[in-house]
């Protein structure tokens, strides 16, 4: 544990990223968040979206360029493998980031239950908001069984000034009882450029994208109650 981190329970904080709609931005958020956190803490990124394995491929590229540092990247084929990996990695890492699969199955339920915080990436289009309702039903069902679940929407490809974006935010607020993070990712080519190169936006020439991810890190640390020096 780096001295800059105060994780009093001495086990990893787990952040799961789940969304049923393909292309919502799970891997973009998982990879950028993992690399950003690994600047100051030890991070394990588990890719559960196989055989696609976007985060795992990103990790291989990062390793080839000697950029892994405090980050380790691994995969889990099913929920049992995931649970075992989380238990083992939890003792040796400050954070575990889980890139979830695009379907409701045991794996998604396991991620929901194991995570200290689940992020639900969502684009501001009606189709994406509709696609959230199945996941919302699963979250509600788990909460009714008294399982502690903290799941929050993170807006992706967000266009601040548009009316439709504001309408979607209001619709999610009114119709789904899910908290929304204040941080968001704008629609920026930097996100696809870095994914293809095994980088994160902090290593690219888009200061606004870097600012977005750093703001996300700061907000997540606050939600998780962790004291860690971050870039603003
Ligand atoms: N904010 C953004 N701005 C621009 N491009 C983005 C943004 N977020 C994601 N993308 C691009 O959209 C595509 C899908 O994103 P990503 O792979 O993160 O989604 P996913 O939910 O993991 O999808 P999949 O179902 O394919 O695993 C990628 O090419 C990615 O680079
Ligand atoms: Mg993906």
C-alpha cells in the first residue's frame, strides 16, 4: 500500500463497471480509471468480457510498452473464477477494477454484490436509457434481498450543452432510482485513440479528457471514503 493511500481495512476497494448495452464505454472507463489510479496505488484490472477481452488486450499493449507499473491485468471466464481472483487480489492491491460482461448472468450479479461501488456507463440516447431498465430491475431485486449495493450512473459521450442530454438526465432521475455521478466523459476522440494504444488519456494530448478522468478519480475516492493525493 503506498503511503499516499489510507485504506484502513487493508483490503482492496472494488469498483465494478457494468452495462448491458455493448459500446456503452465499460472498457474505456475501466482502462482509464485503472491506469489513473495506478499512478498512486496498486491496481488489478479484471476483464470479464471474454472472448472479446478489450481491457485484457489493452493491458497486453501496455505491458509491451513497459507502462504497466503498479497495474496488473487479468481475466475471469466465469463468476466462480472471478470470486476467487477478487479474494486473492484483494489482499495485495489497493483497488480492483472489474470490466463486466454485456449480459445479466451470474457474473453481473457477482460484480454487483462484491463491488464497493458499481459504475453504470450510460450514453445520453433513449436507446441506452431503455437498455438500463433490465439492469435496474436486477439491482432492485438484489437490494430487496437486503444486499448492500451502491450502483451509480456515469454519463459517457456526454454533450453538456444539448437539450437531449439534459432531458435524458432528468428522465433517469425521475424514472430510475439510481444516483448519478457528477463526473462524466465527453465525446472525445482521445478516448478511442488511447484505448487502441494501451494508454490512458493522462498520457495523451487532450488535457480536457485528462481532467475528466482525474475528476472521476477524485469523486470515486470521495464516495469510497479514501484519502489519496490526486491530480485535479
Ligand atoms: N467518451 C467517448 N468519446 C469517444 N469515443 C468513446 C467514448 N467512450 C467510448 N468510446 C469509444 O466507443 C467504443 C466503445 O467503447 P468501449 O469499448 O469502452 O465500450 P464497451 O461498453 O466496453 O463495449 P463492448 O461491448 O464492445 O465491450 C470504443 O471504440 C471507444 O473508444
Ligand atoms: Mg468492453
